[in-house]
């Protein structure tokens, strides 16, 4: 086992600043202009080679490294470190043409052709062989290059494959998991609808059936897909680390991406990195950003890397809004506040051709005079100013929000009580309540050790393993406070509904005697509760009057008088989704009782406060200037000014206060 290098091996105590650099799209004269502008903006890191496979290997087995040699040298000469990518997310057209077995198939069996990107089958032996070969040669060639600071494997792993080679791999995966067909039939509940398997060869990946799929088959297929992509990653990782054990390795996650068990993946990375694109028009954009940043920091268990963001508009929403003046800087500082040691972009120079030519770059089509680049320069100076201070400071939280991909996958099947219950939206709603209350949050997996937290919040974990349930009970028995939302603890790891509709140990924990029925609500419908309105969902619960210590009842309607919220000591259960103000009020109260404190009291609306060590980041997410009370004397690292008792923040303004 190698000693894992950390992000610090690449940052050397600075905040990395830069982005994906795709110079192969430009004539070499432009490279020199790029370097001039990078220096001007304080760029100290670029990611090269993400989509360069056809440049590096124009024909099968041929190698064309000359252009990359020149770039690596150019970057090094100019003090810019290189995060070098393996190019395996965009195979060259010849691979698909000569080896159609490398192409993935959708659930209908249709081929996903070349002409875009990510057209590879994770299970294809041919793809894996070619990917390993180019990775091997790349790693051997640049292992000793002084510009190399980090490896970036592939890009946003996400392909799903239903083809024949994937089917064979799925069967192998299932054999390893279940051992016997009897065990598989039992776990999948194949007695339902005559699905009993008499042969492994009869098992398919989750191809499209006539009507609803077997949900456990689908759950296992999602687990398998995540595992197969992870195998592709670890195969390339193992090649590069053989050449450069001291260089950290990452692969970039999409934010809260459905298809990857990111807890599991993060264990295999030296550096956890994420791509983050909140919508500039979305009033909750900064909360989405905070959620992804909290989640990524928790997966990294420390400093993490913002691998990609947009300096301006993206090109993949229906309407793609630019970032108003100041917003790029503000959201970048937000990432640093929440633990990022790298602020990077897709991409350095906006393309003039190709599918993403209307996606912004750090140097936009408007060029160096353009507002985008001018703001990038400003940000580069800001990051340089705070860099020496942030590197050794960590973000800490007393509250953990639990999230698990397996629960998300299992809960997202067809044929469920309400298709309007969206796991990610529920997670956002609960995080929002805590974010708006300025209560710092980590994320954790339900089987993690939770004892360090004062409060554990479960927005929704439809599936919980026995181990996780025991953890939650032990956590409360040990003095922790737990708040759980609805549709939690319903199913076991095979998506079998637990007796009573919710695990008996959890019902006991929350003081639920009988869970009679779920009463999902229509979109826009609400249900009155004492003091607030519930949305999305409600439940017909008979509390255990012997043990419950507090209830907040439903008012009116079919559930009149039954508990919407019930509590047994330090364990709370919320059987609806309270409106945002109500959920915030409830969690603020529970957090206070548990001893979890907000970062600051009395903040103006839309001002976010985050502590990274003893640095206080204040972020104004509005266009209105505000004044924030900050008792005492501080130094603002962004301006160098001394601040006493109050600090003024302009539109989208920020301060980084050192005591
Ligand atoms: C992702 C990808 C990039 C690019 C951007 C566009 O982050 O990794 O290659 O496509 O999206 O937003």
C-alpha cells in the first residue's frame, strides 16, 4: 500500500486557481497569449488532456506526444502546475469504428455512437485495454515532468450500459454477491410476477421491459454500474500511481450525481473533486452550492478541489444566464470558505467551435478586455491574498446530514406511493433549513461513526441496513439528537419492505406504535399542522402514548389530531415536509437544544457566514449592500483593512475576517 499523497502535495500551501485547458483547439501562437493572460490572472494550475485521446493516439497504437511535451514545458517554465488527465472519457472515432463492442447501449438496446463523448462501455474488455495502454504511456512519459502536480482520471464517469458484455459482467457481479441463484431469487423477490431464474444466463441488465421492472434488479444494476465505472477508474489510477506514487489522483464528480456511490468512490481517491454549476438566476443557487461543498468536504474528510465551475453562463440549461458582476468571485470564495483548496473552471479559454462554444470560459469570446476575464483577474488577486491563511484551517460542524446513494436508488423506483417525492429535492429542503439558520453541516453516511456530532439529521433514507439502524439507535442512546424525515427505514438492503412498513427498532425509537397509511400529497397541495403547513407527504400514525414526549398534530382533514411531528426524548420524526420557514424553525430549536450553535446571530437576510478555522467568511448573496455586526477587531484579508464591530459588504460582496 502506498502512502497516499493529499491535495497539499499539489497545492503546496496555496489555493489552486485555474481550469481545464484545451489548447489543442487553438493554434500554437494562442498558447503564448494564454500564458501571458494566465500570469496576469495569477493562474497556477491547469488541467490538460481531458479530451485529447484522438490527438494523442490519432490511429490505433500510434503516439503523438510532441504537442503535449511542448505544453508541459511551457506550463512549467511559466510556473503553472499541470493536473494531467487520462483522455479516456472521449474515445477517438476509430475505436468505435474498429471495435463496436466498445460502444454502450441504452435500455432499449440502441447503440450510443461516437460523435459526442463518453461513448464507452465500462464493461468492454477492448475499451479497457486501449484505455490502459494510453494511460500507461502517458504516465511513463510524464512521470518525471516537473509540471505534473496531480492526475485526473477520465472525466465525470457516468455511462450506463445495457449491452451484452455488460450483461455478462452483471451476471459475474451478481454471482459474486449472491453465490447461488436461490439467494438471488430470494433477494429479488422473483416469486412476484413469475420471475424466478433457473440460469444465470437468463439475467439481464435493466433493459426496458413491457411494464414495471423488478425494483431489486434495478437497484442491483445501479450498484453494479457504479462499481464497474469505479473499476475503470481504479484500473487507470493503479497505472499512474505505479509510475508516480507521490502524485495525488482524482476524478471529478458531478454534483450530487445519481449514478455514482460517491462515498465509496471517495475512498479510492487521494483528492476528492467536484464540478459545480449553480444557476445564477436561482435564488437558492448559493444554497445548492453550499450543499455540494459540504458534501464534497465530508467525502474528502478535509480539503477538497472545486475542479470545475463556470466563469459565466453554461450552455446546457434551457436558458443560460450569465453571472452578474461579482457573482463569480462570491461563489468562488464560498467554496474556499467551505473548505476548498482549489478553485478551478471549465474552461480556460472559451471555445469557438464544438458543442460547448456557448459555454463560458475564464477568457470569454470578449477576450481580455471582457468583464469575465477582468473579474477572473480580480479573483486571482483575492485568492493570492487569502491563500497563505486558509491552507491549514478546517471547517468543522456539529451537525451531520445523512445521505446514501443506495437509499436514493431504491427509493427512486417506479411503482411507488408518490413520484413527486424526489430524494434530491428533499435533501435540498432539509439542508436549506440548516443553511438559512447559519448552522454548519457536514454530511455523513448512515453507517459512519456519528458520535462526534451533536445533531444528526436524516432528510430521507428509504433504505437502511441493519448496521445503519443499530448505529442510529446507539447514537441516540449515547446522548445524540436525531431528527428524521418521512420515508425513512422503510426497506432493507434488498428493498424488501420491513415488517410494519417501517423498521420496528426505528418505530420504537421515535415512539410510533402503528404506521397505518401514507397520505402523499399532490403538487401544490398542503396539509395543516399546528402552527405550519406540511407539503408533499403526510402520514397516519398512531403514537405510542407511553413513550412519546411531544407531538405536533395535523389539523383538520382526515389526519386531524394525529401527530405530524413526534418526539421521543432526543429522537424526532417529521412525517411531512414542513414549509421552509417551519422546517427552519423546528431544526433551529432542536439544534439549540442539542447544543449546536449558528455561526453568527442576527445576520441580514441573504448574508452567509462560514467559519474556516478562526477565519470568518461573510458572503452577501444579494445585490443590496449590507452592514454586518461583527463585535471586536478583525483584519479583512481581502482588503487588508482593520474592521471594528461592523463590516460593510457591497453587492455580492465578501469579507474574510481574521481575529
Ligand atoms: C462538465 C464537464 C466539462 C464540461 C462542463 C460544461 O463539468 O466535465 O467537460 O462539459 O461540464 O458545463
